[in-house]
C-alpha cells in the first residue's frame, strides 16, 4: 500500500478533539479521472475535500489531517448527529460514478480501504456500525458509494454491519409494513423521513438507498418482504449511539 500526501486547503481551521471522530464516511469521486478528482478536492472555489483518496491501483493520498474537519459530508444526518463533517473522516474512492460510467471497485482499491479503515478504527475507537456510505447519511441527495461497493466484505472485518443469511419469517399487514420498516431504519440511524406521514417520492429514495447497500441486486425502491426482514434484523442488533 503506497501512501502520498497532496494537501487540500479546504478544511475548517479549528482543530477538533480526537474523541469527536466517531464515523468513517465512504464516497466515490464521481468524476472522469483521478487527476480531475484531486483538482476538485483541492480547489478553494469548490469548497469540498476529503481526508483520504484511494485510486484504482490502491494508492492512498492523504489530503486533510485527521485532526481537521474536511468538507465531504455536506447536509447530512445520522442518529442524533447533524452535518457529519465534524464527527467523521471522509474517504474518496476513485470511480467515475453513476453519471460517467459506474465501475466495479478494484481489488487493490478495496484492500487498501480495508487496511486504512482498520487503522482508523483502532486509532479512534470507531464502532463497526459507524462505517457508513454517503448515501446512508444523505439518502435524498447522494447514491455513493453505490450498489457495487462490497459492504458485505467489509463487514467481515468488522467495518460496517451485515445480516445473517437465514432471516426469520415475518407476517405483517400491508398497512403497517411502511411504519415498521421506517421505524427499524430509524433505530439503525437513517433520518430524513416521517414515521407518521408517507411521502412517496422521499420514501422511494430512502428505500433505494437501503437496498443499494443491503440488496444490491434488487434495487426497486419498493418495500418488499426481504427488505423489511433485513431492516428488522439490523434494528434488533443495533446499538444506539449517544448524543455528541
């Protein structure tokens, strides 16, 4: 694993406390090339950055110090945390994304990501459930790192959570399925929805964000039985994180 330093000027100047680092947020760059991605992350006019960038060869470029707040999450929520920049480390994976020709992440890229995340997890005592994607914390705006990202593989290294193969049977009336699903994912950490009032367009985006992560081969935006069962399993095995 090769490491480089190519620092970005885009970060909050006030140094944060190490105990504030509670999450790792994974993104894809969504641009045509690695060079273009780095230029954007260093451009003062763009006002975006990340702590690390991993290219398709697995080379890691450090762009912002861990002690500084990088600008990668944008408007975001997870559990009781709002605007997660302050509480997270952002990692960008070089990938053209859905707009320019979404690619499978390379083996070298994922290997370097796992090694980096293991170091960060140990260094900052980050809980396994706090390794998240951009689409988890901003499901109405973002789809990265997308359905080709290997969350199941990362979970084997305690970087993220997954569900067991044989899920328990569930029988629910149709009119309470929605409430149960959104109640489950609220416990997991998802926000940006109302448990009481259905908003079809919003619902579909959030369901798709969940399926993109846990059911990448069947992303419909529709609340089917397996999606519901996975949400129930994860909610029943999830710990609630205290307020910052």
